[in-house]
C-alpha cells in the first residue's frame, strides 16, 4: 500500500487525531477469535507501521494494558473520552511498531489487506478475494512482506 498523500486518522469524538508519515509495511486482516471478541466484529484490520512514523497531532491517547492471545499482552492506545482503540503495541515488537486500526483512518476505504490470517477460525460466511494471501494461522513474513518492508521493520527493531 503506497501513500500518495498523508494518511490521517482520529477517534470517533475527535479528541485524538494522528497522522502517518509513510505507508504501512503490511496490512493484516486477522480472523482469530481473540480479535473477533476484542473488536466485537468478524475480524480486525490492522496496518503495521513504525511508531516513529505515527504522529499524534491532537490530544493525548490513554494506554490500556490488555491480555493477548500470545499471553504476552498488548498495549492499546485509546481515546480517553470515547475509548475508541486507535493502535496497539504487541509484546513481540514492543513500542517500535504500531498496529493501527485501519477503520480509524480518514482514508480507511482506500486500504486493502495484504494478508488474511487465522482464517481457520473465520466466520463461516466470510469470503476471501480470489488470489488473496490466505493463511489458516500466522504466516512466514518473507511470503507476504516486500523486501523494503522487511528492511523497515528490521530497522525499527534495531536489527539492521
């Protein structure tokens, strides 16, 4: 997914606004039961980006520590007023990467998933696009991410 213009997002009430300084490295459509429960929906759509490229332009999100399927937990950045989840930090990447809730972007309709994961627990009526990268569980990064995105992730994690 390339960024032709700066991507901007916000919570429902408008107290928190943010901007992304680059494209996502990868966009996950996660169909695990954990994401279903957490979002109250059939799946979660998260765009991964370096936290350094996510700028809060208005307000101060509150951080909520929650459990995660891995057992290592996650930190969710939420609006302190309307409590909408804006992005998460998972233990594996710490604060280096943000998993942005695509639905909070002003341009959400322009974003398409790069990969569909944990489809073994997808709702039975879900239909995936022809030719999509679909995995019953997680996936090997090199099968989905571009070399540029892998390099960006490694740089953010201090691996190169």
